[in-house]
C-alpha cells in the first residue's frame, strides 16, 4: 500500500508541474507561427487544450495528497502566474483557461496512509492518457523542428528553443513511463543536475536573445549566467564530489531565480524592453523553482 500511495502522489505531482509546462509549450508554439502555418497553429491549440484537460484532472485528484514542499516551492504557480496569463491572452488572442490556475493555487497538502483502489485506477488512466498525448506532442515538435531546419517553415521560436522543449517533453514522458513500470526512484541526482543545468543555461541564452538590444545590463547578466551554467555542466561531468556539485548548482540557481523574479516583475510591469511573453517569463521562473526543490530534497 505504501508503494501505491507513492505511485499516486508522484504521478499527480508530476502532472501538476509538467502538464502546465506542456500546455504553455503549445501556446508558445502557437503564438510563434505565421499565417502561412495556420494548420500548425490549430494543432498547437489542440495540444494546449488537451494538456489543460490533463492538468485539470490532476488537480481534481490531488486534494490532500501533495507534499508540502511541492506546494511551498512555487513550481506549480507563482504570485505572477495569474497576471502573466491575463496579459499573455490579451497580447496573443490565445485563450487560456485561467480557472485552472485558481484551482491549482488552492491545492492543500496532506499525507494519507492509504489510497483507495478507485483513485489508483483513475491515476493510472491519467498516466496512460498523458503518455499518448506526449507521444503526439513530441512528434509535433519534432516535425516543427525539421521544418525549420530544412528552411520549409518560419517561426518566431529559436530552433534551440524547440529542441529545448522537446527534451522537456521527453523527460516528462520518461518519468511517466517509469511510474507505469513501478520504477518510483526516478533519475539520479547527477542526471538531474546535468539535465536542469542545461535547461537553466539555455534559459539564460533565450533571455539574452529576446531582450531588446538597449537592455545592455540585463543582456550581460544573462550572458554571465549562461557561461556559469556551462561551467557547471562541464564540472558535473568531471567532478566526483556530488555534494559539492549539488551545493554549487543550488547557489547558482538561487541567484538565477532572483534574476528571473525581477524579470517577471519588470516584464509584467512594462519596465523591461523585450519580446518575451509575460507567461514565458513566469514559465522559466517556475522551472527554476522546481529545480531548487529537487536540489534541496
């Protein structure tokens, strides 16, 4: 029964974080297409809605089942998420189900000693639905990337960003597959650090490239973070002192979170010149919060 409880709680925590990330990936893709690729925009909209449904189902199943550290991490929603969604919907014309954010913000923690069989079955169904949807989304992203690299498609999203969101979707899929195989331990901390240090490095690169050229100070700071994460990546592959690397990654990501927090505030308050959607700024902040929780675990 302990394993069943862990299976249910880990599955729901996974969907509450990653299903939101996936629906936002679909939105960012949709917003980046030109009129020539209206069919791709419509497909992205479909994936956005499907992952909103996955997220809504996960929220409805999660009452009293979540660890406090997950809720306290601000990886599910931040103080900026609701406003960032409103602004992004206004700027893009793409509808966002903002009731989901209110529901997720209202979740409460708990630690049940046993999980009803009916709930276990519902979570298993949710996992299998998410796997089918992820297979489709990954294929969709890979078609976009190929079209861009073959010069058959133009999008406002960098090719590296498309590669970046493919890797995140594949990580999500691998975790759900593991849970369905009763593998409840997930990645090693070394694997986690290598993956998320690369994600953080690329966030810094994207921020640098999406800032208005007049934002010299922010561009230099972003470039510094990119270089520092590149150094961490190289060291993580060479140094055997796991505790030391973990502390260095945590220290760097806490600093980067402060920078991202200031970025979300500046973008939503219209004080930073950029082509960064408010929801993208909040999105990368939540991913930093998620990584910090993993490093502190």
